[in-house]
């Protein structure tokens, strides 16, 4: 299944509002990979923030990139585990965590290892899951998407703490608003009519769902551009059956909110 999204309308909107009237083929390919990998229960504002994070962290290329300077002057630099991908994955522990989780979700083969081959984080089909799973599960700082979006929350300024403290938080929040506007114009929504399941008592005890398990959160109105910084809630959903193990996690987190 795929989310209800008119990609032509989405690209027309972001081309005008964020990319100076022009999109390259590689920028479109990068955003296609992100939209394709977005989990079923990820709301419109969370997806918008993931896109805005990528926009900032990749210097608007929307392609996985290596950290400028390859960690020069930073303690992880000499280790070889400098930033790579859409969210600049750093430190060997995070590369190991990504390896284990992506294997569990079926994105990495048993013979593929991000610790042994860090450049694997540059692959589109791995960079996109790292973006979503990492932000949903709090790999980078312990903060998660569900801490700032969904369940009545809309805090794109505070959400920068998911990745990097308060660095450029206002700038990225504004970019998030433009991505969310574009998603709304494009009709981003979940597949209607999917049954709802009860939330589990904790994320740790939630078993992975089988691929293609349909779930839907209660729908809520998404903000317009003028309301984006006012804290108005928004949910929606981008659909991707491949992140089966992540669906229940996001469902549980959002229901707790």
C-alpha cells in the first residue's frame, strides 16, 4: 500500500516554497525514497519534520551525504564513524544499533554490517529507514518524534532535540511548516477504513506486527501554514508496509500522548 499523496502536487509546492523554483532529479529521487519508506502511522507533521530535518542535514540535496570535514576536530572523527546519511549518523554505537535494528526489520542482510562498512549508511534504501526508525525510537539523543508531534502536540522548534539540541531549531521549524503545507496540498492521508488496535502497555513489550497489518489512528485536523507555529495538532499518515516492526511502536507512542 501507499499513502494517499499526489506527488506531482507535493513537488510543485516544495519546488516553489523551499527549492527556489527548481528541483533536480537527485532531489526528487531522495524525497521519493523518504516518502516510500515513511511508516503507516507517521502523521503529516512528523513526516514534514523528517523531510525538514533531511533538507537541513543534507544541505538541501535530499541525498545521503557525508559530514563536512569527516568529523575533523570531533572525538568521533578519528574512528571513521563520522556523520553519514540523511540524519548524519555518528559514533560506532549508533552504527551498531542501526545494524541490529535494520536487520530485524529486514533492510540489512546478515552479511551486511554498518560497523564494518560505514558507507552503507549512504545507500538510499538504508538512509531512509535510519531516518524514520532513528527519529521514532530516539537513537540520537533519546528524544523521539512522539515527544513533539501527535496526540495534541505540535512543537517543531523543540523537536530539534531529537537530532541536535537547539541548533538551527527555528530555521528547521519554519522549513517543517512548508513541508507540511505541501503534504496537505498534495492530500497526504492514511488509507481509510483500516481497523484500530489497542495500544500495548509499553513499547518494550510490543511485539512486531506482521507486514501489511493495517492500522489507523484517530484522524485529527492538520494545521495550515498560518497555524503551524501555534501548536495546533495534526495527524495523518504515510504508508509503508516494510517497517512492520516500527508500526506498533509508533502506534503505542502516539496513543500514550
